[in-house]
C-alpha cells in the first residue's frame, strides 16, 4: 500500500438494505485504515441507529450526511430509499471527479427502488457512465481466482444476441485489457473470450454469433497487440481461467459470467466499473433485504472492494500506456 493513503468515499447504499450494517462492520476492521482514509456518504442518524441496534462500534471517520431519513424499515425499500441511494452515489462521483477523493466504493442499492424514485438507469454502472459522460465502460467482477468482464450488462436475456456487436465487443475486450494493466498492474494480460452458444456454436449448428461477431472482435483486438483468444465454449472456460490459464474471461451476458464468479467468490468478490475517469469498486452482492436488520450480513465483499479501490488508486500512478489500445472497429 502507498505511504500516502488514498481518500476513499464509501456510499451507504440503500438505507433499507444491508448497506448501513456492512459499512459499519467493514470500518471496524483496523486494516482498512492501513489501506486508505475512508469517509462515509450516507445518513448519519440511520447509521447511528443501526450501530446501536446491532451493537456495532461507531467508526471515527468523517460522515457526509446527505439525508435525514425517518421511519426506514429494514427490508422495505421505497421511492425515498431509492432517492437517497441515488443522492449518495451522485455526491461521491462529483467529489471524485473534482479531485476531492481518489476513489469511491459503493454498498448495494436496489434497482427497483431506484426506478420508484424515477431514476432511469438500472444501477450504479450506468448512472456513473452518464455522470462522467463515459460511453466506453464495462462491468468487471474480480476475485483471487477469477476475473470476468461482461459484454452486456443489465438487459433481458432475449435482448443479448441482438445487442452484441463486433464493435461493442471489441471495445469491451480493449477496456478489459486496459483495466488489467492500469488497475491490476498486469503488464501482459491474457484474455479469453467466451462463446455465446453451446459448444461455441458447433460450426454454426447452434447459432452463428461466434463466426459473425465474436471471432472478428477477437481478431481486431489481437491486431491491436492484445493477447485475446477464443471464442471458447463457456461451459469449460471458467474452470480453465480459475486454474490460472487466463487472467480474465469476457462473458457475453450477466449470468454467464456471474454464476461461475459467485460460485467461487460470493464472499470476497468485487465489482469494478472499468472505463470510467474515476475509480469505483463495489460489493458483488445486492441489498439482501431478507437479512436487513438481522445483524447477519457479511462485510467481506465490501472489505475486498475497499482494498481493491486502494490498490487501483496506487496502480493508476503507474504510466502503462506506451501503446494505443483505443478501439477503432
Ligand atoms: N452493487 C449493487 O448495488 C447490487 C445491487 N443488487 C440489487 O440488490 C437487490 C437484491 O438482489 P438479489 O438478486 O436478491 O441479490 P442479493 O445479493 O441481495 O441476495 C442474494 C442472496 O445472498 C444473500 N446475501 C447477499 N449479500 C449478503 C451478505 N453480504 N452477507 C450474507 N448474505 C448475503 C441474501 O441474503 C440472499 O439470500 C436487487 O434490487 C438488485 O438489483 C444486486 C447486485 C449488486
Ligand atoms: N450483479 C451486479 C449488479 O447488478 C451491480 O450493478 P451496479 O449497481 O454495479 O451497476
């Protein structure tokens, strides 16, 4: 870790979810203060109530209290909790963009509560892309054994084939490569690209996206000097990556990547939005409304997210761009 510890803003997440609890629990781990200078963005009164009810220690960190919510019931999201969640995220993003903090780490929010509050985007990823004016971005899930980047994110499964494009996939491969070099300090990353269809399409018997879209996108990335290969049958690829053959898998859709990832890393996985002009990491799980208020939520993923944000802040100080990796399909 750097001698100068980065300032990291931790957003509290949905006030009705497990966010307040895991934020307090994570800040009870002394190693966090070796990694960074954490500050919380949320609701101070609600955090105090949570600490009191669950018997958690009160952290001596700055709290940016943006709301004064009354009557929030754990496990009961509403338009008000969605609006508050949104406020915490936008405030932290603005602070990062203005150079007031080195990174932001987000506790989980509810896509449903966001929509009740009238927010158009489904999650942090898309909100942050809009706030930062970023059109090249992707979701990465990172753990010790497996890293996955998604070619498509929050959309119905039926929309995936028509959403995949040669240009979009090529961009995603390049973004993954850039992020591994910049944020993870892997100088020569090995990327594997998953097929969409069973047995990678079996020579076109089960679909042609591999030939029409995925293979050409890999070739374009390779022409840029990126060590990308595939398309590999997805049923065996994640095992191979977890055995160490690849540094990252590009998955074609949300559950293709997140099911194997969470099987390995449910407790300690980290979600990182790549391509943004700011560092944002997050837990890999949701609001767990079924556990909210019970005191049983596990803070390990949030701890891992804080640690990775601090590492990425340090690594972004390295100059790794001797090579043009921008994608020009
Ligand atoms: N980064 C974010 O803001 C994310 C938000 N979500 C949102 O969260 C909401 C609920 O999503 P679900 O699909 O139900 O997933 P979920 O992750 O909230 O819950 C799935 C299961 O895992 C358990 N679980 C989750 N986190 C846990 C933790 N820290 N400790 C112990 N057990 C835990 C829950 O109790 C539940 O049984 C949705 O609105 C979804 O959109 C989901 C994923 C990420
Ligand atoms: N399954 C991951 C997820 O939904 C996280 O979304 P986001 O809030 O990070 O955009």
